[in-house]
C-alpha cells in the first residue's frame, strides 16, 4: 500500500514538474505563443490624446518621406545611367568620326603620289 502511494506521489510530482517546465520553457514557434497567450492575457487601452495622435502622424509622415526619398534616389540613379549611356554613345561616335577622318586622310595621301 505504501509503495503504491509513493508511485502516485512521484507520478504527480513528475507530471507537475513537466507542466511547470512547459510553462516556463522558451517557446520556439508561433503555435506555442498562441497557446500561452490564451493562458495569460493582458490588455490595455490608451485613449487618443494629442501626444499619441501626433506621434502617429509623425510616423506616417516619416514613412511617406522615406518612400519619396527612395523614389528620388531611383530617379537620380536612372538619370545618371542615361547620362552615362549618352556619354559612352557620344564617345564612340567621336572615335568613329576621328577614325573616318584619319582613314580618309591616309587614303587621299596615298592617291596623291600615284
């Protein structure tokens, strides 16, 4: 009889320790977070006041300005690339024109002596 009570006590302690370790264990996935959020929940409401509405407006304005900054950087990069391509194209054309004048000069110089 004493042996059976001892087994029951040890089983109860083991199960209790297992449950406590589950409660305080570091949860690694979202399912555990949802499960434990149902066990312990706390809520609070802050009524709108000038400070928190102003902060919300500032955050919205900051997000808008960040978006505009990204768009301006993209536009600036596009403008720089267009300038670079134009510069390369004009350089190639200038080299071809110079090569044409040089080859024309050599051709005319060779015909003079014949």
